[in-house]
């Protein structure tokens, strides 16, 4: 009971922080997700380095991840020209070149260590700005709907899985997840999109339902990918910064693949 209360309180505070950041706009959202990028990158590097963890060797990767997050975010918000992205591409190239002179016995591992936080965390998180800034009669509706769908999908997948789960979804990676839970989360997610479409008096409810459908599916894959990482590192949680939940990556695993998929859907269908 104590753990459930702690988990619930942490979840409420996390959700509140996200909703407040969305409400106050670009600067507050960049600040919050910049922190998420920083902490998520730290957790990823620590998982990669395991027992020999050293923040000194992880600083270049963290710096690159935050830089790329800010550059892409500001480009998507139309505060930087698109050409600025080339600086990030050059930075990626320098990582490979620097390993030629490092004398490191495992250069491929160091390259992966430096690039993975950017590819897995910074770039996906930066696409949230596209959802935040996408014009609509209701300001911020797409980013609000993304997170509401994400949370409903997680909650209802858990509930329906606990009640009806018999067939394993991906036993090799996540033994507790079931197909029943997956479809339970999917149905409630689509219902969320339809509800928003009805409330906004949309002419095409299927587009709103499709948005939540995409979020649900790719969030589930994001969850499985993070489980794959943790299983390969033989750990239970990515970190312990969120009492009752684990690390930032444990809480935002669905967003790593869900955000880019939602942004792509918006680009093509809205």
C-alpha cells in the first residue's frame, strides 16, 4: 500500500509538471524536456557503462544530446533556421574522427555511448515541439492529447492485462505484458481521440482516432524497446530518481517512439 501511494504521488507530480509546462508554452516546455533529456541521457550512459560508470566519460554524450535537443526544438519552433541542423551533423562526424586519436581499446563502444542518448532520447523528445507548436483553434491540443493518450494507454493496458491477460505479447522481452492488455490500452486510447474529436466538433473523427491509435501502438513499442535495453543490461529500472517508478526512461519510455510517430502523423494528416 505504501509503495502504491508513493507511486501514485510521483505520477501525479510528474503529470502535473508536464501539463503546467505545456500550459506556459515553449520556454517552460523546453526547460522541462531539457531536464528530461539530461537525466535520460545520464541514465542511458550509466546503463551502458554499468559498474565502471564515470560521469567524466559521459559528459560529451550528455552535451551532444542536450545540444541536438535544443537545436532541433528551436528549428521546429521556427526560432532557428533549418541550416543550423548541419552543425549537429558535423558534431556527429567529429565523434567518429575523435575516436581515431583517442587510443581507446573499444572505439565502437565509445561511439555508441556518445550517439545513443541523442538518437534514442534527444531527437525523439525534440519532436514534441512540433506537437506543441502545431496550429489549432485550441492551443497545444496535440501535445495535451499525446500525453493524455499515453497515460490512458499505460493505465488501461495495465488494468485490462491484470484482469484478462492470458496471452503473452512479447514474453522474451516483457513477460508480464499481454495481448489483452495491449488491446485494452488501444481501445481506450482510440476512445480518447474520438472524444477529443467530438468535443472539438471535428469534421473527421477518424483522424483524431488515428492520432491516438498511432500514439498507443508506438508507445507500446517504446515500452518494449526500453525493456529490451534493461534486459540486456540485466537491470530492473533505468534509474531511481522517480520514487515508485524508477528512472526518467522508465516513465517516458513510450514517448521515445511515440512522439516522433505522432509528429509524423500530424505532418501528413493534419
